């Protein structure tokens, strides 16, 4: 394995959660993880998108930070935005990257919400 080691219980719970996803939600997770380059950002976005139907129907309160598409874009782009603040924006580059990231994250969230809503019917 590469990267930093993670506690075995975390790896096991993440694996169990991913294994329980249907093909459509797994596709949304893949898209969010690939764009953000982070399993945790993608998982938080998709997990919360799946829970929006439950919260809307009164099935649970969503306390804390709303992990929606806007949040995911900010989390995924934090390093690049810092570099833009330090070194400046490259027109035709950074602006398109921002737009693409926003489209990918919001699309992944929408797909996960749509699947969750269809299962709730």
C-alpha cells in the first residue's frame, strides 16, 4: 500500500460502506473521489447526499456542516486556491478547472440524491 497508514477499523468500515453501494451511487462516489483526489471528500459528499432525503422527510436532523457540492468544491480546491492567492490566476486554466470541479461535484451529489430519492419511493 502507498500513502499514510490508516487504522484498520477505519479501512474496514469504509470498505463495508463502499461494498454496500449500488452501481449508480458507486459511480457518483468514483466521480467525486477522482475530481477531489480524496476518498474522504468524495465519501462525505455522497454520504450526505444520500441522507438528504431522510432529513427532508423528518428522519433525522443534520447538525454541523452541510457537506454539499459547494462544500466539496471548496475542500477539493483548497490547495489550488491557496496557490492562486499567492501566485495569481491563469486565465483559461484555473477558471476552467474551477468550473469543471464544480460541475463534477454537483453532478455526483445530484446523482446520489436521485438514487436515494428513487429508493425511498
